[in-house]
């Protein structure tokens, strides 16, 4: 059976659709960073051509899906790149069962209102049978955008338009925890863990693992660590921050600027607080392989996740899965979707408040074992019982149920 089928887009379309509308407009907007603010007229013109390209690219996906569709199939559309898919699919064949899931936050309707194509996008998604988000808040924002912008009726189950209900609900994603738990038991990883522990002996290890994206709050995190070092000279050579940042969208000027900014801050802090033999921050601009990542998660005392906004944030889940023996502390942004599931076990912080993050670092590093164990237990139970498999099965089974219920309603 063919498991993956490509959709080919030419370079111009990739620029306008993927780099443009998806990543220059929707991504920042959905993360509360607003719309791009260039010269107004130029923006309007380029906005329209990017939006046209977005619709065209979505049509190309529909062509490929339709070619492979077999009656009875369930079609699950993912993310902000494909918001027109539900509409275009149903236009081709109204019998298709279509679900749409958003991996990013869905912002407050006040933010969504600023988007020039706001109504068209919402209407295109509403054609789906089931619309899913990571958290109840995002689902609520979507329903209120539909009521305020489109004037439709919100119900406890979703959005109603002339008797047709689109079900809207929260489906928090998870990870495959077994994969991480098994990995850290492998002899070669145990060996790697031992090497890392020797390498950082006598120091507490703090860890950040993020794509190098503005939403991940990396500069804010490093500035908070600097403030912690400033205020706690006793810790200077007793703690190290390992920040692993995978470069993304490296051809985009804003991302290049972010990389330079992070390098500059790291250089300054290492210059201020480092010695001839040690530095307080190890910053890597690259991704790690799975085993390397698991070993790092396992030796970490405090994970520091300070996203300014994040749909869920799976790094926090992966860290918890690898901490069965160490029981390290998770400092987590209250603006990550994961804060709603791991909030009782993590230390929640406002990533914009550098002073608060700095004092949370001190609290985490000094936390007594009993409290660490209690917090870890809470998170571990959640991560191991809310898996990616359960997430996918729940979404698909709800999609099937929603369609059966809709058919029953029509017959009544
Ligand atoms: P992302 O923004 O990519 O995903 P996240 O959920 O944290 O964010 O997942 C990142 C994945 O990449 C993790 O599996 C992590 O292990 C891996 N990764 C990150 N940095 C790495 C590194 N330096 N080396 C190796 N691997 C690295 C989007 C949304 C999130 C949402 C997910 C899933 O932005 O909010 O949680 O989708 O829905």
C-alpha cells in the first residue's frame, strides 16, 4: 500500500503560498505576533497574491487527494496550511468525511478579526464535519470568531449555520511515550548518558530544545538565565544551560536576525560569567538525533520551555517521558498548550516576565526531592496516559460519530 503521496508545487507557488501566506501571515497571526507591517499598499497587493496562491495550492492538494480517495475513506486535514481543504473537498464530493485539526493556537477573535481574508478562511474550515484544536481555549476562540465575524450561532457542540452543525472540540495531542522510555534503557544510550553525566559532573544541567523560531521565546529564556546568574553568584560554576536550537526558515530575514540576536546574547553572557575552563551556556544551532536527544533529556535537572505562544509543545512531554529516574523539574510557559495538561506538575511562568522566570530557575534548582517527585509523578501519569495514538483514534472515531449523528438528524 502506498503510504505517502507527494503534492508538487512550483517554486513561485511555494514562495507565495508556503513562505508567504502560511508562514509570513498565518503563523505569526495565530501566535499573536500580528500581521506584517510593510508599506500599506504593497502589503495589500502582496497579501492578495499570497492569498490567491494559498487557495491554488489547496486546490492542488485536493486534486491529489481526490485521485486516491476511495468511498468511505476518512480525510483528516492538518494545520493552517490547509484551511481551504474541507471546502474544496466537499465541493468535489459532498459524501467525503472531512476533519480538520489545527496544531498551532487559534487566537482570540480580536486577533483573527484583523486578517483581511478572515471570513473566507473561517467559512472554508466550517465545511468540515469535525474541527479540532489542542485546547478548549483555542476551540472557544474559534467558535467566538465564527459568531462575531460571521454572525453564526455558537452552541456547546460547535457552530451552527442554517441548521448545519460543524462540531468543534479539543483533542490535546500526545507523544509515543514508550519510544522514549525504551530508548533510555538501551545499552548504547545508557553509555552516552554516563558520558554526559561525567562531562557535567558537579553542575546542574538545564535544557532548552526548540526550533529557532520567534514564538519559542529563546532570547527571553537566555536573558532570564542571565538575570539568575547575576543575582546568584553562588551558582556561577554550578549550573549550565544547554540550548539546542534547530534552525528553521533560514532564508527569511527575520529568522536570520533572530539567530544573530541569540548568538550575541549567548556570547555576552558566556563572556561575563564564563571562565577559562567553563561557560554557562552551550548553544547549538542544529538538531540532534533521537538517541542523542533522549540522553540529554535523561540527564537534565531542569527543562526550560518559555514559548511566547505554542499550540501544545511536545518537547515538554518528551522531557517528562525520559525522567523516570531523575525526576527533574519542568519550567513551562503558561502560553504553551501543554500548560493546560502539565500545569499541576510544572512551574508555570509568563515568559515575558524575565524576573519571574529567573526566580523560577532558582526555585527549580533548589527544589526538595519530595516535591520534585510529586510534580514529576503528576506529569508522567499524564504523558503516559494521553498518547499520540489515543489522540488520533479519538479524533477519527469522533469524526465517524459526528457524521452518523448528522445523518440521523437529517432523517428525523
Ligand atoms: P513544533 O513547533 O515543531 O510543532 P513541538 O511540539 O515542540 O513544536 O515539537 C518539536 C519536535 O521537534 C519535537 O518532537 C522535538 O523533539 C523535535 N525537536 C525540536 N528541537 C529539536 C532539536 N534541536 N533536535 C532534535 N529534535 C528537535 C507544532 C506546534 C506545536 C505542537 C506540535 C504538534 O508549533 O505547538 O505541539 O506542532 O501538534
